[in-house]
């Protein structure tokens, strides 16, 4: 059997969750269609998702077409949950990008398409809601080619457009498709030059090759509500490249796999979704997991071992082992997190999503629930590694996030799942500190005075290369202290760097342990945990730190007449233009802007461009904060 993992992506309200329901219904997986409006869909299982009518967490469903098992990953459509979308893209073989035949190409549609094109992910475009008043076909297809990609090939057409009786039928002529595909297919080009017309099979084969290469995009019209065109979509799924499922020649030592989603079972047990790339995965085998990347402003990376208590292959629950192509639900590894991987890091280990650029302080509404709130936030951060938490001076807890809708969802989740009512302060941008120079401090053992820690600690801080994170170096003999004392010093250093002299995490720093001392048997590890932060604070004061603001690289597509207003607003927000290009009736503006200004730039762009502007940005560098 072949396996195909596809994602359903769309601007919010384009109908992707309804389309997923229709696909499951048409293939016999479910006997009744669910509805977003009444909260009965298969993939939006959370109470908040059902009530708001939006997808928040990635969900996986499965159906079978002949000898092809299709795993469908239904992803969020709201921009605040773009990290979920980007994370899902790393485990997919292909995608279905859903548009509304009424609203057409919307701003977030273009952002998604930019990601799909960058990854060269094979993609079908499904134009939904052909039965709705105001639906368009010809002019919308032209808009798709202009705004998304010129290499879009329509495979069906619509009769009775814009009414409940709208139906689809295959495109009668292959001439237009042949000419478009011939640009990248020498065989088709020769036929056309010789005055011959390619047959349907030749055109479909060329389309399949170019679709697999991520350079051509089949377009299908239909309606998830009535089912029209969904059969055409199921047929079009055959154009996407599948993985041949085989268990030959692999063991658990050859496993390459990535964790892309976490959920909690009703019992509270952690369940992880894993995409298999190679090898064979079975329950009860000892496995080594790898973790890397940045968290809370610091570079991290380590290995840990775990033994799966059970695994369930999505779409084939009776299978006792998982192989390349499978999506698996695994249990039994309490410390597992999104982004962890088994074996060598593959495509699924390449993070394409930006880190959160906002921070909000969260406080328990009911006095005395602060510990419960902090534990709940840590649990949420395990499910989404981009929701990082940190404890501020005074005991408050902050959360990193993407936008205001995400903040609202976190608040509702805290109340529903953890019984904690929380209040959020207005969001602020995330900053960080780097040492401006070198500073060194030493504190000796004192038996009297205001600092009675029975420990000697000397530390020197130095600037390190941008992006290097935190480096800890021992310049003393490892035997100068018991191992527990060394461990206490290093842990205290890393913990103290989460809040520098200006209150922000300190990064890109090398901390050297230059001096140690203790007095047996009076000294205990707590003496080093108490003294180390004081010494580090003094060393940072002497070195000095500079606060930096993260920046984004941006691209904005705007109408010609909006060039002046948009560039003026970008300048006010601190943006710097690096490049301007004119494409037909639009300007493409590229440059750098402070992360703190991205949200306002996105909000102002529609008004400055009469709804025609499109914004895209990603983290790229930093600069000293103003």
C-alpha cells in the first residue's frame, strides 16, 4: 500500500474543515457529515474550537482510495496559529489549498502559498463554495494565476455557478493546459511545435510530474457543502507523490522520525504524533530522542531515552509497527515535546516557522492560584514549544505568543482544562540583552557579614557570536569541587541569565568559571545556588549589556497608488526598505522592520491599500532597541 500525507490549508472561513468532513464522508470513513456551525466536526474536537468555529490544533484523519492510504492533516487557518500550519508542512507529502469562490484570493491565502512555493510542496488548489451567491470562476482563475502562481491548471469547470444547483464537469479541452505545461516539458513542446495535440494521458502525466516538483498547481472547483467537485478532488489527489510503504530492511536503530503535535488523553497522559521517515518503529523498544533549537532566548540541545508503551498507526490501528510514511500516535514518553526527533534530522526537523514576537504577563485572578497557573502554563508549553514561559522579577509569569486571538484561546484553555481564571496584561514585544564588553567578579567565603554563603565563586562574562546562545566554560580544575557543587553553579548561571540587568534574557554570552572554593563540611549546594546569581549580576554590571529588539525581514505587495502612503507608514514604524520592484500593477517592497511594529504594519496595510495589500515577514536579525 502507498501512503500520502496531505495538509488542508486555507484562509480562515474558506471551508477547509468542512472539506475535510466531506472527504471523510465521501470515502466512507464517517456516516454523517459534521458541521462547523453546530460543532460536530471530526477534526475540531476541542470545546474552544467548536464554539469559535476555527481550527486551533493540528488534527489528523485518514481515508483510503484503492491501494492509497491518505492521512489528512487539518491545520489552523487563523494567522495567530501560523506556527501550527508551518509545523504541519514539514511532515507533509502534499497540500490542498482551499479558496472561497466568493471571497477569492485573500491575504492569508497568499502567505500560505508563499510557504508552499518556498518548500516546493506539491499542491492542489480547491475553489470551494461554488454554490454560494457571488461565486466566480473565470475571473477568479485569472486572479489565482496573477496572485498565487501563473502555472495553475484548471481541471474542471462549473455549470449553474452561484446557486445550489451548481455542478462541475471536466475541462473539455487540454490545449490550454498543454501550452502551459510545455514550458517545462520538452516532450509536450515537441508535439505542439509539430502541430500535434497531446492526448489526455500525456497531459496528465506531465501535470503529475510538474505537480510533484512543486512548479505546477492543478485547480479544481467544487463545494464541500453539496459535494460537487469533491470527486474531482479525490481523483486529483492521485497527482500527488505518495510513499511506498515497506517494512523491509529497517530496524529501530535506523528510525528517522519527527514529533509534530502533542495532545493529552482524557487520563492526562501525553500522546505524541510522529511522522516516520525511515526504519521500523515498535512499542517497548528503547529509543533515543534528540532535541535542539532555541527556547526562551537560549540555545538548547540534548538527548534523552524513552520506551514507548504503545503506538497506533493512523488509518491502520491493527498494525503493530510503523514504517516510512506512517503517521503514528505514541504513548509512554512523558518528556516528549513537539520538535523532538529520532535519528538524523530530516525535512521534518527543519523549522520554518518564526518564534513568537510578543510577550504578555499572566496573573491568576484568584489569589493563591499562582503555583497552579504556572504549572498549567508549563503544561501548555509542552504541547507547543513556541509558547515559552518565564518567571519575572516579583514572581509574575510571562508567556510568549503570536497574537491576541492566541491569548484569548490560552485564557479559555486555562479555565476549561486547569480550572484557573487568568488575567493578561497588554502584549509587549520581546527583547533580549547582549554583553557590551567583558566583566569579572569574585565573592569569597564569608563567615560573617550580610552575605553568609559558605562558597567562593568567580565568574567572567564575555560577548559571544550572534546566534550562539549561552556558553558555559570551566576554567578551574573539575576536581576543585564535588560534582554536585559544579552542577549547582552551572544551573544557577543558566537560570540567572533569563533576566539580565534590564530584565530581559541575556544571550550570545560566554560565562567562564574562574574561581571556586568551599569549606567542608559546612558548605552545601545551596550556598553555590545563592552566591552564583549575585556574582553573575556583578559581572554583567561591569561588562554592561545592550538591549536589542528582534527584527523581521518583510515583503509587502501593494497597488501602485499605495506606494507613497505605505512607504511613509513603514518609515514611521522604523522600517528600512532594502528593495522595491514593480510587477505589472503592484509594487513589491522588501526590507527590515522591528518585530514590535509588525502587528501594526499588518493592521494598517489593508486601510492604506483598500484591502489589496499583502504582508509577509519572518524573523531576521536584530538591532539595538531605541
